[in-house]
């Protein structure tokens, strides 16, 4: 993909799921030009988290403890495969 959208989540699975739904409706996501990387800072389990892991073009990485926003962004940037990165807050 040309663009990787990096989203850091902490206890906001519903908002993050809504954001990903909107992103996946874009032409870029539907055609594979963009992907979404979600890095979770040790939020409790949630049904939305399980649904997001099954979506094509969406990668979810979960920390075993909260490492903070900056470290989560750096992790997401390493996981993203795009030439460009967009840091997006849910």
C-alpha cells in the first residue's frame, strides 16, 4: 500500500471500530492503496477488538501493558507497510 493509517487505541474500541469502518469505505482502502494499523495500549478485551482483527487490510497489535502514546505510534509505524504514514487519533 501507499498509505498506512496508524491508530493508537486505549479503552476506545467502539470509537476505533467506527473509525476503521469509515476508513474502509474509502476508495484507497477498498483498492488496497491504504491499510490500517491499530496499536492497542493494553485495553480490556472487547468484542470490537476481535472483529477488527478479522478484517482484510487491518492489522491489530496489542501491548501487554500500557507503553504510552509515543511508543505505540513508533510500533505502528514499524508495522505499517505503506510508503506514507498517517497518524490518526480515534
